[in-house]
């Protein structure tokens, strides 16, 4: 039986998990240029894990500067079959509080000019994207979160903006009227490229703030995001640890 390989794209600290063994770095050259960083490869139990710091170690790359094609191509070259995207987001709903986690199931693309496909330059293709995430992997992540006692929401729409600026209050309120649940800057075109590469993709969206729409909360700041994100990373690591295999059944999932 072929070895199961799971990819994780997210913050630099995610591969620093207890229980990871045989850790090594692998640099990948791709036809699309360099990925964000070297891939960190290790074993978690009987599962091979491949980690990529999305913004590079030290958080050196803006969302618009990421080489999404190279990042996904490298995952494919390393044999990754499933990608867990760990992403900081702003909440657009009162009941999704900072510190909560959302397993999103839809995306709304508000990016500008990012290269979002491997196709082109003489190779044409059209890809079904109505349901943009892997439902099986998403269910496993949700159940894993429930099993460790995380406050986790199943389903939701992630609106992806260009960044690096956060929303104006006008934009934030308009996005809320559109019915989106969280806002971020990185999952598009990442999810589109994973679909083209035939890699199962799901997102753990870590809510760090209320964007700027919430009248009784202060406007989002980098300090606020980092403080909440540090608290969320431990939860994300715990979810990833047990998500490498289907968790025990729980009630009402």
C-alpha cells in the first residue's frame, strides 16, 4: 500500500509539533519559479507530513507576492494527496468570535490579477469548482476539532481579498451584506490550483478578529491578530495530529 502523504500550508511554527520525527528540509525547483520556502518533511505516527510556511519563515512574503503555482506544484511533486490549509481570518459574524475555528466550504474571489491556473500558454482547460473543498477531509477536520473540544464551525464562505491592506469599514459592511462568514487573503488561488493538481484541499480558518465592522470592538491591528493567532496555533496543531486518521465518531456531527 502506498504511503499516505498529507500536506499542511500555514504558519512557520506548524511543523514544530511534538511527535514529528525524521524531520528534513527539501528544496523544490518548479517550472513556475521558487516556492515560498523549503518544504519540511517528517513523520507523524505512520503518516508522512509535508509542511510549507506559506509566507516563508520569518513571514517575508505578502499575500500578493506568494508563488501559489510553485507552492502547489511542489506539494504535488512530493506526492501530497491532501492539503490542510491553516489560515488566519477575520470574522464577519458575531457568533464566530476571535479564537474560534471555521472549516469553510465556499470561497468568494475578490483578488486582483493573481495567476490562478496552471493552464494557459497553449494548454487550455476548464475545471469544475462549484464545491471547492474536499468534503471528506473537511468532515475529518471538523470532527477532530470537536473531539479536542475546540469551538469549531462547520461550513462557511471565505471571501479572499487582495491585501495587504485590511478592509475599509464600507467594504467590511458590504461583504457582510453579501453573506460571507470570514475574510482572508491567501486561500485563492491556492484552492483553485490544488483542484487543478487533483489534490484534496480543506481549510482550517482561524478567526483572529472581527475585521472592522463590529462597532463595539476596536479596529483590527497586527498586534491583535498575532496575539489571537498564537493561541489558535496550538489548537490547529492538535486538530492536525488527530486528523491524520479518521477520528472516533462523536454525537451530532
